[in-house]
C-alpha cells in the first residue's frame, strides 16, 4: 500500500490522506472488513499539530501512529511495557470508533481523547461501563 499525505516541511503524514489511502486499498482489494493500520510516521490533521491516531467509521479505516508512544520521544527512559500499553490503548480506541463509539468524557475510559501522553497514560485499557453498554446496543442493532 502506498501511503499518501506526507508533508515534507512538517515531516508528518496527514492522517486524513492516510485514511484515504486505506479506503482506496480496501476498495482495490475488495476488503469489506475494517482495517486498522499501525504506522511509525508522525501524524497530523487539519487543526491538530499531531494526532495519536484517527478512524473513519463510515469506511472502516483506522490508523495508529507509534511515533509519540515511546518514552524516548519525550527524552525519558525507554520502556517496552509503556510502549505496548500505549499501542494497545490507541488501537482499542480506534477500533472503538470503527465499531461506532464516539469519544467519552471519562478520563479513564479508553474512548477518552487524550491530548498529551500523560492523558493517554491515565486512561485504562478498557471501556467505561457507559461505553460498554453503548457498544452492546450498537452490536445488537447491526
Ligand atoms: Zn478518537
Ligand atoms: Zn467511556
């Protein structure tokens, strides 16, 4: 797959353009299932200097960037556990969107939208009871 949307002077990839690429790829290869891509490139979107990830539920396409998930990015001591925890949280978050869940105001819920690494770390790897219930409703409706 060819990843579109790299912006040279920002050294970042436009997350919306990347989702377009996934959409095209899915169409080309006739993949009806949702696709979540994990990339090492740093992502941004119009209006946000960076995003940890992005999903487009209507086409079943999501992306997670590992770029800002490692301690080393922030000049801290590296930790595989931290790194894997964050990828799991971001992955679960985008999958939640692909299943139809919106953002949640509960700061510990995996569907909370973090602006910083600390906010991401404060989240748990699971849905809050309200989101879990909502997911149950979404599932039974489809
Ligand atoms: Zn989100
Ligand atoms: Zn929630």
